[in-house]
DNA sequence: ACCTGAACACCGTTCAAGT
DNA sequence: ACCTGAACACCGTTCAAGT
C-alpha cells in the first residue's frame, strides 16, 4: 500500500496498477462512488494518465466486472469440486459460495450487474456471466441424471436458481434480509425452499 | 408536456412539479443518469430552486422511491383481490404483477433499491419495502392455513419469494433472462419452480 | 415566501505540450 | 512511448441578492 511514495509506474505497467488500485477502492469503499480521478490520484498519476490505457471510465469498470465474474465462477466451482457428494449437497454448497462472494464483495458485485460497466447483456460481460451460469446448468444436469431432481427444462430451473441467488445477494447487500425482518438465517431458508422445488419427490 | 411554456409554477407547488417531472424522466430515460439540474431545467426553474423544497438530491430520489414502493404494493395487492382463488393462483398472480411492475418501470425499480435514495434498510424506505413484503406474508399464511403450502416458517418462505421475484426483475432488466439465453419464458419457469418448493405434496 | 445568479469544489474527457 | 497541465462542459450545493 501507498505505492505512490516509491514512484513505481514511471515506466511500466500503469494499466495493471490502475486495475489494482481500483480493485482496492472497490473492496474498501463501501459507499461506491467510484471516480476515475481518484483512482489516478491513488495510483500517483495525473487524472489524464488513465486515458492512455483505457478509452473511458466504463472501460476500466468493465474490466473489473469481468474479473469479478471470473472470480465468482471460480469460487462457486471450487465449492463443488469434491465430486462425490449428492446433487443436493453440491447445490447448496455452490449456492452458498455464490451468495457469500456477493456479500463479501458488495461493491464489486453491484458493479458486475450495473449498467456503468457497459451493457451487461450485450458485451463480453454477458459472456462471462453466462459462463458463470454454466456451473448451475452442470449441477442441474447432474441432479436430473441421478434422479435427485425433477425432469424439467434445465434452462428454466437455471433461471430459477440464478434469480434466487442473485436476489438473495442484492437484498442482503441492501440490508433487507436481516434476521429481525425476515427470520433467522433467511438465506439458508430461501435456498432450502428453492431446492425443494427442484427435487423429485421421494420414490 | 412542455409545461415550461406556460410558466406554471411561479407561485405554487414547485415541490409537486419537481416530483412529477422527475417521475417522467424516470419513466422515459432508460439510461438512468438522473441529475437534479436537469429536473430543474425541465420544470422551468433555476438549478437552485429545488433546494427550497428538498434538502438535497437524495431526498427527492427517496421521495420517488417511496412512491414506487407504494405503487408496487398496490399493484401486487390488486392482482390477488379476487379472494376466491387458490393460493397457488393467487401466488402466481401476485408474483407476476410484481415482476411486471419492475420490468415496466426499470429505472424506478432500480432506484427503489439503490443506495442513492438513502439507506434502504434504515430509513422510511425500509418501512415501505417491508409493507410491500406484507403481501407475500399474507399469501403464505393463507396457503399454509388451507393446507396448500408446506408448514414452514413463513418468514423463511417470504425471504425465498422476495429474493426470487427481485432476482427475476433485476436479471430481466439487465437483459439476462432472454429466451435465447435461458429458455422460453424463464420467468414463469422460475416462479413455477419456487412454487413447487412451497407447495405441500398431494395427500 | 419563493426564486435567481454567481460562485465553489468537484467530475469525465480532450489535447497540446513536455520528457 | 508515456505522461502532464490547462481547458471545456458538466455536476451538487451554497448563499447573497432579487421580487
């Protein structure tokens, strides 16, 4: 921290330095009012310098968002890597990993779905998001193949899962899923309810 | 429209005029970059005039958000007013009304859950949101009383329902629930899945 | 009582000019 | 090749001054 004192980026990788600095701001400043000039300031360069490495502000944000999706997918995938578990357990582990990522990185998570990083649906961002969605689809296919989950259109079930975890994250970040409002451990309760909608009735 | 030509607010209700103008901007400008100066401009007053009626920008936004929650609750409630229906049908109708409100008013919906309108959880806003949540809770209690829904903690089920509809709205607004990505009518599919998690197995 | 105009401290973005 | 400083057109907010 405080790289500015060492004047480190006179030559080289300002681009990476800007990304790192911005990531830190995203992690630390809960109050999400991201400004390019402040990133430049913290990186120890003039406010015009970033424009040599990014065409505009949205471009830097988009870069951060993409990295966010990569990290989200990696963490969610890691949560289900022990393949021996049941689809139910794998589902729960993946869903909790997703939600925890969102709650641990509220500003980043908001950014990932914010229009400020570019049209999420139409740009590369959409591709990243869809790739993250792939984890869910694999999980659902596994559950259906083993007979644990109902035989339904996987894409519809995936829409349900993604909407649920996304909703949980956003409402949690906004402080609307606190126990006093909506009962103890609303996150687990919500995921349990969804899971029961996915599962096939006991034979 | 174009009220400015008639110089209508020289005397009276500039406060209301600002709210109306801002609401129109919210409805029309898909690209959500709300500025107080533009509201003043469209209302035909100087950029300093709003400060005689609202302490700051967040205050106007908060007012708009509160009205949004009122409208959302009213529309959701209206969708289930024919009391004779089954809990399943009432639930589906209410959920679809909620989701359609969000999709019809994307900027307003975003604002309602955005930190720009003040801390959603801690201010009056939170109260409005909780009041809107009341519709869901009544519905769940009805379904449990009639035996249609599983006997579970209503607050947990409510968390599931709210997270689901909220997630559906946000992902839809962001263009991530389009048929080519996630199958035909992902909204109904997602709500069906949730509903099956709520319902008691057939006796 | 209600509104305006100038002013201040910020933005994002551009561009000539510096090394 | 990479960065800076001044500049432009915007913000939100304040405040003396106008009617």
